[in-house]
């Protein structure tokens, strides 16, 4: 099939990271020809976790544009103003906006770029074309057979859901990742699902338990956690500096040992922890459940899942106490929700060496000794033999750049600017090599 079109930049995925990229291109490099490919029918943010009363976990001004350009049309503040809700929102006194309102803001921003996005378009293959007489190009093939080429490819596909290996024997219809929880709501409403185990200690896990217990009182809910108790998120303003651009520099330039120490030290800023108000509400819900004898909300803390197997249509979880010699106890449920986060890049069991879509390119990517991809400070992957190939990871680099790349929106606008600046610089370098006389002139 012949090439349909060539673009300076193709972005794969059109969630918050690449929406911020589109905004930054419009405001800082409007002559750049871009196309974004999104497999979903529209830009939806966290559709699997839009539960009643759930809120975001980053300051609302750390939006798609404000940290990079406080005067941007695409700020959350301007969105509220254009919707006629600015004063009402300010009057609520909420530090963190409702998640559904931020979802609407992100969708509003995305709709400004409909002409540059192809929705319902999944990328099936990405390969590197021979450089020939010019810079290397990427060939992108979609599920419809369409073929495109670009000088720069910006990957913003989101991270792969992580399921603990002990859950591998559970049938797909009886296991769902927390990020896709809303996909099973209809089965709960119909009465097909009457008991649920929520595995994990994240805020998502707590919110799902609260939602189930308040919305579906006929459903038995089991919380399963390895820790003695659900933990409070570290929201100190001092640890909050992990979302500063300067921390990205600190983390990126640290040795592997120092990176690991920072990860261990800062774990509770983002993982296996929840905001205080959500924890308080769960404790009250458990208290009320015990008082009224409903027996619908049970917390199994300090336990390891020894096995998880199917018994007919039920899931049987064998739980072992982590702090005593108590016998194994069995919990049977209709569904397990694995609120256990996402895979980062790396060689460990809970990690992955590369995004699945980069399988064909992975052999050509420069790597560290254990197979981890080498990522530049500008989020660019080095391609062996193609020094001017622009392959970027947008929002996927927690292992190299720190917690600002761990799904938070806090740095999406700054990261977009840095990628754009890198693309511009890379283009100038490639042009100087291809046309040295012009560069000297």
C-alpha cells in the first residue's frame, strides 16, 4: 500500500499527555504538522473510575497548560469561565475538583483539535524506515491498513495494567483491573455480581469499596490488603516537590541506587495510599456496617493471597495471615477487582521492558545492561544507527524521570514543551548534517 501522508509529528494516543502536546504545539510551534491517532471513539479520561464524589489528586492549576503558559486559553480556570461555572466552583471551596468535572475539562480541551485527531484508529505496527539520504523516518500502520510516515513519533499510550501473578488463574470474566471498574457496573445492576473482592491499598481501591457499599447495598464487599491498615497518602508540601520540574532533573541525574532510595522514600506520595477524607469515610462505613450487623463490608488486612482459583463461576481466594500462624481462610466472590496499579519500564516481574507497541522497534533501541531502554532527559529514546530519529515517550518514564511521569497531570504541560523543544533542536541538527553549507550560512 502506498504512503498516504507524511507528518513532522505523529502522536499515538490522545489522552492528557498528548492533548497537552497538541496545545503546546498550537501555542509554541504552530507551523508543525501533527496528527494524533486514538483507538477510542473520543478522548475520555479515567472513564473506568468516574465514581460519584471521587476527586482528582493534583492541584487543579496543574492542568494541561497553566504551568507552561498561565495565559493559555486551555487552562482549567478558563474552561470554568467559558462554562459559566467559575464563581460557583470557587464558592464550593474544594481544593481538589470532582473527577467528572476534570474529565469534562479534558474532553473540552481535546475537542479543539478534532481536525488533527483520527479517533477509532488503533496503531498496529511501528517500524523504522531506512534513512537513505535524509533523516530516519517511522512508518505507522493502523488497524484499517492505513500507512503513515513521520519524522517524530510521540508515544502516549498509557501504561500497561498490572495484575499480581497469583491472580492469573482467575477467568477473565471474573477479574477486572481497577482502572476499568465501570465496565462491570451493568453486571452488578443485573444481579449477576453479588460479591466482590477489591485487592490493593490504593485510593482507587478505597473509592471502589465505598462506591459499592453505598450504591449497591445488596453486594458483599471484601477489601484485601497486605498492610496492617490502609495508609494515608503523604501529601506534605515538602514531598509534593516531586512534581516540580527541578525534581525531574534531580531524579534523572541520580544513580540507580539513589533512584531506588528516592522511590522507596516517596512511595506513599502516589502508591498504596489514599487521601485522609476517603480513609475516614471507609472507616465510618465499616463502623456502620458492624453496628447494624449488615456484614456487607469486610476488611482482610495483613494477608497474602496464597492462591486464587475458579470453583464453578466463583473465585476462591485463599488468604494467609502475615503476622500470625492462623490457618488459611477462604473467601468466595463473584468478581475480583485488582486495584494494583500499572507496569513501569524495567526488568523486574512487575515491570516491562518496553511498550507493547514498540516490539518491532525494541531491538533497535539503545539499552542499559539489563535491557532497560535508554531514555534521554528530553524523553527521547536513542535509536542505534539513527541519531536524529525522534522517538519520544510522553508520560511513560517514571523509572527514569520520577513520579511526575506516574500518571499525574502535574507535569504534562512542561513535559510537552520539553518534547517540542527537543523536536525542534533535533530537526535543526539533522538539517545541519544534511546541508552543512546552509547551516554555516
